[in-house]
């Protein structure tokens, strides 16, 4: 008997998962780019921005990259809901760990705001290894 846990993932399933994850990553990058100038312009720390929500909203609400980032998150969530309608969370969710790897590489190579050290690479290896182990475990569960 084929159950949701044992039915094979289709190419469409993988595409939807990767599309959702890719949109979430893009949303994070847009949010970061949109928020970077806020502290520079206001001179306020994160704690000060949080303690003054009206100022925070005024400084953020009309930033195009912040708006785009939020839209990308909503679209990502819509695709994710489609994924979850067909694929068990335990199978789909490990793919979300790709966001950690891609955002780390983005910060390192493109934004140049983060220097990667050996522990970061160990973490990336652990994430990749964990996802592979979950996939192998799924294959043997059949």
C-alpha cells in the first residue's frame, strides 16, 4: 500500500519545494538589503527601533526591498502550502535547511558581510549530511 510517507516524490514535488525555498531565500536577501540603511539613516540601535514601533514602521513601510521581501515570503508560503498538501512535513522540511547554506554563501561571496570559518564549513557539512541521511532513511523505509 502506498502512503504519503512512502509514495515517491515527483519532479513537480521537488520543483515546488525548491521554488518555495528559493523564494524564501530571496525574501531574506531583500529584507536584509532593505533594512541595512535603516540603522545608518536613523542612527538607532535595534533595541531603540523596537522600543519605538511608530518610528520603526515609518522607516520601514515604504522601503521597496522590504516590501518585495515580504511579498516573496507570502508567495513562498503559498507554494509551501501546496507542497504540504501532498508531501509529509518530515520529508519536505529538511529542504528548508538549504536556506542556511545559501544565505551563508550569499553573505560571504556577494554581500561580503560575513567571513566564513572552519566551523561554518563543518555546519554546512552537517546540514548536507543530515539531509542525505534523512533521504537515505526514507528510501529504506519503503
